[in-house]
C-alpha cells in the first residue's frame, strides 16, 4: 500500500468513528417499543381528561385490568364498600346522558358508588370513609385504564341522587362519580388545563 492509499484508509476510518460517535449522541436515551409497558410516572403524566371517544367498545381484556385495579384498591378497615357498575347498554347510557352531558360518546361508562351503611366513621364523628374509599377505587381504575391504552374522564357534573334513582340503585348507595372509558376519538387531545399545574412549592410544604 502506498502512502496516499494508507492516508485515505486512515481518514475514512476516523470519519467512520466520528460519524458513529455523533449518531450515538443523537440517539434518545431510552428507546421503547410502541407496546412497551408504561412506567407509573408515564401513566400519571400521559393520562388526561379525554372528551372525545371512539365508538369501538373497550376490549374485555382491557376492561378486566381496569376492574381488577379497582378491586385491589385499599379501603378503610378493608370495608370494600364500593360498587362499580359497568354501563354499556344503549338504554342505560341514554339514562346517564339524560342527567349528564359529559359522557363524550364513550362506549362504556363506569359508575362508582359506595354503600353508606358500611363505612368507617373517623374519631370525632365528622367524616366517614365512604367517599374517600370510593375515590381511591376510581383513581386506581382511571390510571389502570391509561396503562392499557384506554382513555377516561372523571365526571361529577350531575346530581348524584337523581343518577342513583335513574339507575335503580338502592337508597343506601351514594354515587361518587362517572368514569366514561374508551379509546381516543379523532379529536381527542388534552386541553389547556392538563398543562397547567401549580409549582410544587405552592402545594407541598416540608415541616
Ligand atoms: C373530581 C373531578 C370532577 C371532574 N368533573 C368533570 C366533569 O364533570 N366534566 C368534565 O369534562 N371534566 C371533569 N373533570 C376533569 C377536570 O376538569 C380535569 O381533570 C382538570 O381540568 C385537569 O385536566 P386533565 O385531567 O386533562 O389533566 C373532573 C375532574 C375531577 C378530579
């Protein structure tokens, strides 16, 4: 090999090393496949209130994950006073729509209630565990939904007693909230509120 060829080989080699270094730097830190499981913080960050749903029904395997997450929620004294209604029939969805404008076309609407006769009353007698326990159940389900690619929106814009009557629930049952669930519709996107959170210093105090 004459010296010019040697120099050319060296030059190409260096260029390759440089090029591969640059490429490595530009790679994202973590490249996950599209169907990789989301971390808890991914789920918390990416969940948003979905207000446009596809009419395709939630797959049974996804619904089962969501309901199981609710079942495993902690409750005061382990009373498990919650109940979850899976509303999918056109008749029941129409009843819900007659009392609340916020189903947003979701093909399934979960209704979370608690049995007011089976709650733990805290010392002082001012509060009981009912709404708190049912809220934890609902939160588990909302986040589990996101983990399997199902969107949701927490809904409280209705009269809970009217909803209880419309759904023929017992007088002992209190309706906590509705959770419309489904796959994102064409126009689904987080609204401005989703990106507006107070700085942590305003909501957390170390004492
Ligand atoms: C207790 C509660 C009640 C809510 N009620 C409604 C409702 O009735 N209708 C609605 O469209 N969104 C409702 N939301 C959604 C909130 O508006 C939403 O969570 C908030 O603006 C933050 O946006 P993000 O969920 O997209 O992050 C409710 C949320 C919570 C936690």
